[in-house]
């Protein structure tokens, strides 16, 4: 039970990171006609996730852009000893490693 509670915030941190990414693309955007575009919105299929040690959770990521901006994204766990994160297609796969909280 403690493991579930300690890893529960992982996805909320992922959402917060996505909001920062999308916010950066919108609020600070200045571009000329020659620019390809910018990120308009990043949507996640789940806001919070509980992950047991050794278990996996998948989160679908949808990136909306303006113009011809790329939809590729990166993901990184702030603490790989708690959870590992990797991209598979349009999904982020989180793997629980040990107890703790971290940001993805």
C-alpha cells in the first residue's frame, strides 16, 4: 500500500511537465512566417498513476501543433531508481523500480 501511495504522484508530475512544455510553446511564442509553428497543446490519457515495483503503466500522449511543427517528444524520469520512463510509439511506458516519488 505504501508503494502505491508513494508512486501515485508520478503521472501528476508528468502532466505538470507536459503543461510546462505546452505553456512554453504558447506563451513565449514569437515566430515569423518562415517558422514551422509551435506546440499548442499536450494531452495525457491519465493524470495520476500508481505503480507497483516491477509493474508497468502506459500513458498515451497527444501533441497538437500549429503549422508544420514536429510532434516528437522526449521523456525522462528525474529518479531512475524510482521509475523508469521510455517512449513506445505515442505512449510513455512507466516501470516501477522502487519506493519513492519522482517527476517524469
